C-alpha cells in the first residue's frame, strides 16, 4: 500500500464527532514525521472526512472560507470548541497502536 493510501485509510477511521491531528494521522499510518504528507494527501483526495484533521492542539490550520466551512462541519457533527480550538480532551480520536 502506498503512503498516501495508508494516510487515506487512516483518516477514514476517524469517527463522526471525533478529530485527530496531522501528526497523529501520520504516526498511525506508519509515517512518523509525515504531517505535511497528510496535508498534501487531503488536497487531492475525494470523499474524505477532511474536516476531522486539525493542527496540533486542535487548531484549524485552514484560512478564510475554508476555515469557516471546517468549523461549521465539525460543529454539525457535535464537536465543541474552546475559543478557536477544538476541545481535544472531549473529541480527540486515539488510534489503536499498530
């Protein structure tokens, strides 16, 4: 399986109402230090729950309308925010150890 396919498969495991970070997705896909690869994989992929992947600490890294759309989609799934960041204590998805 290609690294991008592993990343996509990992993102699909994040359930509705939960979130993860670029770094945690990379580690779960077996690509430590591959957070930027996760971001690149999201750009070209279709039919992925892209809104569930955030920056470290639960920060939305997108800007402008895309950031507003990500927040709206997450809130529609029941994800709560503490200021500008997702409440990671409540909503962070923990991947199973490989």
